[in-house]
């Protein structure tokens, strides 16, 4: 078993991306869901420009959070059901690294597309350009944190059936600070102030999640694969 | 189908379980169960349905926690949050660990890379396991027996010293069972260890076999 | 110290200890709550702004405080159970959840009842209120996760991970009044150096908090006893208990 | 096989409710998800009373729709995975009726609780009492339609893995009229006008869905169980 | 373990397949395959892994469409969107059709109510299938063999004239296999029909057995 750790990370990442490419709907679905949620509001509500603009940071961030929640459900599920997880668990490698690779693959496939289309949708909500920049930045820092936090919940519920909503229930509260900071930063930018405060905090959360979530998820997955 | 590993196994390649106890609900599946298996030996777990064979195998693999007792492999406990104790052990349960979206080849290639099996030899292995025609089919469409064969090919590729097989004959036709037996005989002859759960008879050639009979079914 | 600890962690021992502890917790709790209620409802003067309406504080503050205290207890117990694999700790954590959820619900309900006269609305989407609501969800999440697994061992460990991850919510609740300007009262009694509340109003509150805490510990001990018995159902001592013998005789 | 059709309906309904009761989180989760989504908006946005009041019809209806979407994912999935569907498919009974029973059970377990808590949440959004009445009524007529429409999508995607978002994508557009009418009715009531128009339309949609969705879902399920 | 049905079967209780053709990708699984099975007869489908046995059984059950040809049962085609042709047929595939959340008893009670099997006799059936101790366990926790036994008990309860069994011996211990064989013998003796896919040998007593050998594996 002469596989370096960097190599291990790469092999797992590559495999997960390959699986995702085979089911291209994996890549499209979260982002389309995101667009759907964002598009629903002007339909269900009054679509006046200033109203929409005030709504934009909240709606876009909430939609991003919901898209993340929904797709997280699948993060480890397939691996547990088809027995791949048993194999990964008995490998002589640190499990946290495997989990990190899987989470990164997941973010690349589901989170990144959301970050990319968000500015386009923000334009339809009449958001000014500098606020869009901050929105983009906050999503770019915030959504990986969402994926990482979600990986803990996904690991805990991967063996269960009706996990979609249970997962939302469990990690929703954990994701709340990210949501509030992200929406806050955009809101501040919208009112013309300096949003670096919340952005730094978002960065700190990302660093925290990056170091704590993979081991926690590793522990959780050992339990749910039992 | 030449084995990848060069040398033999060390003397310490010993599997021991001591005082294993596990309750499930009100059923005691095993109570102070002990066993050991030396290199080149096979441990055959037998017993009626529901007697705890699968559970025991998962305990040996470190996938399930026993309430009491300990399983050691190479002298280190298999349980613990670091994976060092799992060194060179492979588990093959009811699930086949194949990604339905990937082809047979892609699935095996992933495990080959994890275990360091030479990628070039996968083709040979596919022929030996009778899967040559399925190499480029997504495993989703394989038949039950073909999936099982692919899972067994993975076991072979792992190059592990300890094989843990749960009813490996399931869904196999007679050619498949022969492939399995040949594989096992070769593994044992190379002084590997195998723990096998089986309801049917299985021909392990000249290898010494210890039978572990599990209690009556609940 | 350590031997004592491990002896306590042995289920039959704990079962017996907790059993004898329960009356020593619940009776004083009752006494304190009666005294505190008397002090709060009769002895303390009416508030010059709020009249008698403020008296709900004597239920609101203790239950709010306990809603968080219980969560911390639960998380600590879960952590101990996870790290040192002590089943008793898991039993404690599992028993905390419904109690904590009840206190949280009580804090929300009393807060809402108080909010109507104070703020003119039952509910306001405001940081402290919202984070308290989320605490309730966390309790629910914890309990539904527990019930979702079939194996006790598994649900113990899985729910422990969740309890630990959710502990970040507690400081958020506590400091939310400081971090975000909302409607909710700032710290008035927890500022130990200079409590901004009259002593006549304060002492019944402190008595109530102590009473509620003892009540919590008493109920916890009772619940853990039940939980331990259920878990050790197949063991000899549990069978003896169920047959009516004392667990000590069973060894 | 001497089981009357009413009896068949009842046997299937009863079994599904029993399964749901065994996992009581099934019952709690969608409604808690609903509460979570509704609670997120005031956090991410400006929680002024008049702003929230204007937001309320849209947010409550969108949250109800999302809760329905999320839980629909599980409607037939378990049955297909564990082989129950093969059994139901080979029964000498009309499949549409079986599907209708399963959909009803699903609505009772996931939709009804949402309808019940919605008025409470509406209060927190400062909605006046008569608008709350209309909201309740519109949800009561509208959410069964959502479940019925969703059953078609759930049937089509039941055999797939990553179906959550695919489902949302497929039935989201179908559910849009329900959402718009429901939010509209509440909005009209909020501004003091007569909301019977959209309510009648909602009723018509329910009748339509009730007659068309079960056979369509039956056909779909035959395809995905192949 | 008395059978519920009173009388025998009608003369038309005949299963016929004519000119069945099915391609999967580039593999022809069967080409113009025909067979028939009369009441009291067993049709044993044999063949190597991946030769299309499971697929054929699903075609017979009406779960999968053949590209050409037709399966008739009692003179009516099994395929079609009305279920009338499926009358009194039961299929038992790899999946066990048990709800993991419900107990064994509750699971069987559901199927008993669907097929009109007397609820009071389920207890007896559980004893006969060796599941008495698991009656009140959620089926999620059952062992692989116990699940299989429960699935077979469901087949028995269905009271169907035509049984379609895909590798019913999977995961069974010897007592379980005996239970299966006894059940099948009784079914055939009561002039039922059975189509069985099996890799292992199966003792069907005195019943006439037709073997349908499927082609070489792809
Ligand atoms: C649903 C509504 C409410 C909720 C969820 C709620 C929640 C809480 C919580 C969680 C605490 C404990 C804070 C801590 O120890 O850090 C608390 C304390 C307190 N609450 Fe409320 N509250 C609500 C409404 C009210 C209202 C309407 C008032 C009166 C105006 C009020 C007055 C207080 C006071 C005086 C304290 C003690 C603060 C201290 O000294 O630390 N609360 N509440
Ligand atoms: N929560 C529980 N309560 C009671 N019994 C349980 C519980 N969980 C599992 N069991 C029992 O534990 C046993 C698990 O056995 P296991 O799956 O290890 O059997 P096995 O020997 O592999 O059987 P098979 O030959 O059928 O595969 C079963 O008898 C099952 O009924
Ligand atoms: N899309 C496809 N393209 C090519 N081949 C396919 C496709 N789908 C299925 N097959 C092949 O069809 C066969 C399906 O066989 P089936 O599952 O019926 O086999 P079986 O006889 O039941 O085998 P087993 O004994 O292993 O259960 C397999 O050989 C599989 O490889
Ligand atoms: Mg087993
Ligand atoms: Mg097959």
C-alpha cells in the first residue's frame, strides 16, 4: 500500500468527479434548483425593483443554502449503500483525508456552479455591480463552509432513509451563521458601507470548518456505517 | 493471474479474537468468543441463519464495535480511529462496492490504484474472473453473479494478507465458484489468511481449515 | 478519585446511587420553587414600569437559563461518552434531550406571553428569540437522529457527534443580545458586579434558578435510571432489579 | 383475492401510515423544515413588520412548496428499493388506486402538519387574522394538489439516485400555478379584497390533479420499476 | 401450514412463452425462446451468470417488456396496463419486499390482507419458516437469511398458482433450504406451477421438472 497521501486525495477526488460526470444531472440539478428558488420569489411576491433589491441578498443566500442542503443528502449515501464506504473504512489511510476529497468533489460539482450563476441572477434582482462583487465573494468563501459543515450531517444520516429533512434540521442551525454573515456582507455592500468585517468572519469560519469538519465527519461515518 | 506480492508473510500475521461479546436487543449473538487464525489457515464460520456470522465478520473487520473483547491483527487492535490496524485486510460483504455508473474496468481501476495493483494486469484479471465481456459495461446493468465476480476480483487485487468474505458464493454459477476456490487456494498457499462465512461447501484444497460454529439461531 | 469515578460509571452502582439521590434533589427543588414563587409573586414589589406583568420573569429566566445549561450538560456527557466510550455518559446525554427541549419550549412560551404586553407582539424575528428557537430545533434534531437508528450503540455515538457540533449555538444565544441589537433584555442579573435589578426582585429569581436546577438534576437522575435499566436489560443485575431485589445484592 | 377496492385503498393507506409512525421523524421533519425556511428569511433580511407582512404570503407558500418537494422524493423510493413495488405491480388490482392511497398517506404525514403550523408562523410575520384564514384555506386546497403533482415526478425519478433535485426540476414548473394562486389569494386577502377567484381556481386544479395524477403516476412507476 | 385454497386448478392454468426475444446492448439474452409449464410442473431456469435468467423471470412476471414474443398465463398476456393478466401470480426477486421499519409480523400481515390469507395463521407460518423469534423485530435488523425466509413466507401466503422465484436459496442455511423445498413440493403437489432460477440443486420431490437452459454468458 504505497500510495502517498496526496495521491490518495487525488485518486478519490478523481473518481468522485468521474462518477458525477457520468450523471451530469448531478452537476446541473443543484444549480437549477437554485435558479428555481430565486425565480419563484418575484412570481409569488410583488416584483417592484426596490423591493426585489432589498430582498436579493437574503433570497440568493437562502437559495444557495437550500441548494447545498438538498444536494448534501447524497454526499455519502451512495457510498454507504453500495458498500464502497466499507472499503474506504478498512483502508490503511486517514479517513479524514478521504472525506475531504469527497467533500471537495461535491463542492466542485454542486457549489461552484451556484457561485457562478449567482451574479447573473443578482442582476435580475437589480443589484448594483459592487454589491454583486461582494455577493460573489461571500458565496465563494461561504459555500465551501456549507459543504464542510454539511458533510458532518451527511455522514450522520447517510445510513438512514428519510434523511433529507433530518439533515436540514441538523445542519441548518450550524449553517445559520454562514448565512447571516453572507447576507449581511451583501446587505452592507448594498447600502454602500464596508463589508470586510463579515467577510473576514466568513473566512475564519471556513478555516475552522476546514480543520474540524473532516475529522468530525470521519467519526460520524464510522458510526453510521456500523 | 500471478500474485503481485513478492515475499512471504511475517510470523506475526496472526488474527486473534479474544472474549468477544455482543448483544443485539435481547439476543446474545456471541459471548466470550475467542478464535485465532495463523498464516495459511482458513477460518470457516458456519451456523444457521441469524446466528451472528455477518456481525462477527464485521467485528473482525473493525466495522462494528463488540461490547467486550478485542480483535487483533498483527498484534494491533482493529478498532480505533486511526486506520493503522487495518493494514492489509480486506472485507467483502453482501454489498459489492461497485459504483453503478462506472464501468467494470473503471471500478476496478479505482481499487487497483488504492491498493497499488498494477493497472496493466486488470485486463488479465477480468478474463480470469469471466468478466472480459463486461469490462466496458456500467456495473448497474451487470447480473447479480457478475457483480459478485467483480467484487471478488477486487478482493484479489487488494493484495491483502487477511481476506474477510461474507458468503462469497452467493449468486455464483459453478464456474464462478471455481474461480473463487482457485483464488482462495492460491491465497492460502501464499500463506495468506482467510475468514469465510459460507452455507455451502467450499473446497479450500490443502489449506488447514478451522471451523467456527456459531450458536443456534435466535 | 479515579476509582470513585469508574465505580460511579458502573451501571448497577450508578443505578443505586442515583436512586438514593433523587429525593435529595427533588424535595429541596420543590421547597426552593415554593419559596421562590412566594417571593416572586407576593413579596417582591410590582415593577414601576410593567406592573405585575414582569413576574413571569420568575419562570422565564430560570427556564431560559436551563435550556442552555441542559444543552451544555448534554454535549459534555455526549463528548465523554464518545471519547472514553462510557455508556453511562451516553445514557445521561440521551436523558437530557427531552428535559432540555421542555425547558426551551417553556422559555419560548413564557417569553412570548411576556412579549405581548412588553413589545406588543408575541414574536419578533430577533436574534435571541430566533437562536432560542433554533436550540429547540437542535433538540428535536438530536432526538430524531437518536430514534432513527436501530442500534443503541450507533444512535449513542451518532447523536453525540451532533450534540457536540451543535454546542456552538449556545454562545450565540447568550451573546446574541450583545452582538446584534434586538428587542430582548440585555444582561441584567448576570452582571455580577452591579446587578441592575432591585434586591427584592432579585433574590426570588436566584432561588427559582437554584430550584429549577435541582429539579433538572432530580429529573435527570430519574430518567437516567430508567435509561440504564433499559440498556442493561439483559444483564443479571437488571433482571434482579426487575424482579424486585436490590441491585447491590446482585453484585 | 377477494379484497374490495375500498378495502385495498384502506390496507395500503394504513400500512403507509404505520410505517410513517414508526419513524416519527417522518412526520416532524417536513414541518420543521418548513418552519426553518420561514424562520430564515427574517434572519437574512430586514425584519421590519410591514416588510415581513408583504413577504409573508410568498415566503409561506414557497416554504410549503419546498417542504413538499423535499419529502416527495421519498414517496415511492423506499418501495422500489426494497422490492415492495414489484409486489404492488403484480397485484391484480388497479395500480392508480394504490398510488392514490400512498399519496394520501404522504399528504397526511407531511402536508397536513405544514398546513396546521402555517397560521402560527403567519402570526410571527404580522399577518392579519382574515388573511391568515385565507392562507390556511389556500394551503388546505393547494398542498394536496402539490402532493398529487409531485407523485408523478416521484414516480418517474424513484429508480434514480440523485433524484431530489431532478424531481424539483420536473415538478417545480407544474407546481408553479398552485404556488402563484395560493400566494395570490393570500395577497388579495391581505389587501382587503375578495380572494374567491384564485381559491376556486385552486379547487379546480385539485380536482384535475385528483383525476389525472394517479393514473399518470401509475404509468410512470411501471416504467421506472422496469 | 395448511393451504388456504380449497379446490384444484383449472385446466387453463398454463404458462406459455412464445418467441421471446430480448437484446440488452449488444448482447442477445434470448432469441425466439419458447417454453410452457403446466399445473403441477416446475420450470427450472439454469444457466451461467449473466445469461439472462433474472431478465427472463421479470419478463414472465410482466415487470419487463420483451422486444418480441409474448408470455401468456391462463390464456391472457401478462403485459398490459391493466393488472388482470397477473391474476394469481407472485414474484420473488432479489429484493425482499420487506419494510425495514415494520416488524416481521406487520410486514406479513400487510401481504396477508392483500391476498386474503387468514391473519390467524401467520403465527403458524412464522414457526414453520423458523422466524418465530423474529416476529416482533423490525425487519431492518434481520439477518440476510431471515429476510429471505420472510420473503418466502410471503410467497406462500400469496396463495398464487404461479410462483416466480429468483435464486430463492440465496443466503439460506440448510434448514431454510429444506423449508423452501417442502413449500415448493407442497405447492406443486397441489397442482401449482413454479418457475425457479437456481444455481444450486433443488429437490422438488415427485413433481415433473422441465429445465430451461439459458445460453452461454455474455
Ligand atoms: C419568545 C420570546 C423570548 C425568548 C425566546 C427569550 C429567551 C431568553 C433566553 C434564552 C434568556 C437567557 C439568556 C442568557 O442567560 O444568556 C433570556 C433571559 C431573559 N429574558 Fe427573555 N426571551 C423572550 C422574551 C422576553 C421578554 C418579552 C422579556 C421582557 C421584556 C424577556 C426578559 C428577559 C430577561 C430579563 C432575561 C434575563 C437576562 C439576563 O440577566 O441575562 N425575555 N430570555
Ligand atoms: N436490535 C436487535 N434486536 C434483536 N435481535 C437483533 C437485533 N439486531 C439484530 N438482531 C439479530 O441478530 C442477528 C444478526 O445476525 P447476522 O446478520 O450476523 O446473522 P448471520 O449469521 O449472518 O445470518 P445469515 O446466515 O442469515 O446471514 C439476527 O438473528 C437478528 O435477528
Ligand atoms: N445495457 C446493456 N448492455 C449490454 N449488456 C447488458 C445491458 N444490460 C444488461 N446486460 C447484460 O444482460 C445480462 C443480464 O442478465 P441477468 O441479470 O438476467 O443474468 P442472470 O442470468 O440472472 O445472471 P446471474 O446468474 O448472475 O443472476 C448480463 O449479462 C448483463 O451484462
Ligand atoms: Mg449474514
Ligand atoms: Mg440473476
